[in-house]
């Protein structure tokens, strides 16, 4: 039996053209494929169960102190209408941290778009029937799937808020990656529902998967999710971090043409720029940027002070005010994470160059020339 959302998707003109055979060759049994894709995309959020997930996950979540910034912008936006949260993507913990921040501040829960690789086995059932996550096939070129996906998201936005990641997947290198436009295009197609976009930035002192991600960047390959979970448990031993979730001013979508690829790209780059400025500049990133193969503490404090002096006029979201404060806090975190070593006499030495570069790259976008800010990263 069809639900209202499915009927609405099938009635949309862009989908109906495929059903009538007017959209070119879509392959055999186009209608069957569309229905199959809709069954795949259909999701249910049982929010009382979803909220209860934080209890079995407490051993991980208690290690991450959550800090929210500018939640008042979200409160006003959700009171006025539908909201699309568009965030950068650092860690698998993002799905928990960012949505818990909304819940803890009394904000209604959005559904979240996630890569289909997260939907295997018991975790897939959890996403499908509890968290309300929408499985997304990344990098597919199938026009029937893309049309169905855009129509599904556009219709869903009449009923629910949406949360998704602008970069598509996590950044293996630490950099703020180039934006993807697929789900933004879908949001633009929902203009009659008048949603607004809330740029959202998440930053950590220490990313739980830092050692795994930085080495995957070198190999330019990803690991099976089940294996990553096992390794995350390993790296959680002794792990402590803060997570800063920062919300930006809402962006009205009415000024963008939903049928213009140029407008979709312009919107994506505007959101990326805003996320970059919202991103919390934390001591670990500053210390990693200032570090050389070896340095004295005094040298590091001077270099970080110069970095802060450069970032402050740009309106960067600084987490510390002085070089001394940054080095003190960053040293404790990076030494504890086995990235740096402080030798006798106070000389700093790099222990894990790959992971150190990962943290330095997390604020690289702030130092890039304006002409380079939209360039493709890893």
C-alpha cells in the first residue's frame, strides 16, 4: 500500500515523465526501478527509541563534551518553517553529537541523510526503523535514481526537516572538502515548502578516528564500516574531547533558481564558505599548524600568536585568545593522543607526522587565498 509521500513523489512531473516514457531511455521496467528506489529510501524515525540510543552509547558519548553555539538561530528558524541543516563531516560521531545538541536544546528532530554503506546488518535496521536515516547512493550516475532521490527529498521536506553533509562523506585528510550539490538541488526543488538552510559546523579537539582517517587518506581507500567500528572502539581507550556545534544565519532559497546548475553551485560554495568561518578553531589545530619537526615551547607560542593575529580580523571562530593558552591545551591533547612528544628541556618533537598534518589541515581553508577556496580537496 502506498503512503502519502510515495504517492506525492510518483505524481511529480519529473518522475511522471519517466513513468510515461518521455524522459529518454531509462532502461527496462522504469516504473519498477522507481518503486524499488522509493522502498529503499523510505525510512521511519521512532524518536523516543532514537533518544534512548544515547544510553547504550554512553561509554563513547561521555568522552565527548558537547558545546552548542548560536542555537537561538535554529530555534527561530524552526518556529518559522522547515529547516535544512547542512554540515561539514568529521567523524561517525557527528550523527550522534549534532542531533543530540538539537535535542538537548528542545529543537524538533530532523531526518538525516547517510551513505548507504552504513545500512548493512543490524545497524541498517536501526537506521531504517529507528533513527530515520535516509540511505544515499553516493557517486551513482543513474538518472532514474537521481530523479527519484531529488523528488523524494523535495516531498519529504514538506513534512520533515532534513540534516545532511555538504561534503558527502567524511574528510579523510582533515580538510574542508569541495561541496556536493545533489541534495542541495533537491532542497531547491522544495521551494514551495519554503525551507531555509542552516549552515552548521562541527569541530573536535580530537577526532575519534583521526589515526584511521589520516592513513586512509594516504591510501585513498576506505575500509568496511564494521572494521572501522572495531578500530574506533580501540582508539576510544583514553579518548577525551570537546565537540563544538556552531549554527549560522539561515539562508533563504527563494533567490536561487532550482533549474539552474550555476545557482546550485553558487549556493553550495556560499554554504561551504560560511561553514568554514563557523568552524571552531581549536588548540590542537593551531598547535599542529605551528609545529615543525621540532620546536621549543616559546617558538610554538609565538607562531600560534601570529596565527591568531591573522585569523582574528577574518572573523574566524576562535576557541582560544592567546598562543600560550593554545599551546598549553593543545599539548595535553596531542601528547595524550601520541602525536607529539615533549622531551627533556621542553623541546617538542613530532611523533606521528601523518596525524599531525590531519589536524593542521582542519583549518587550512582559513588560510587559503580566495581564488583557491573552492578548489577540490581529497
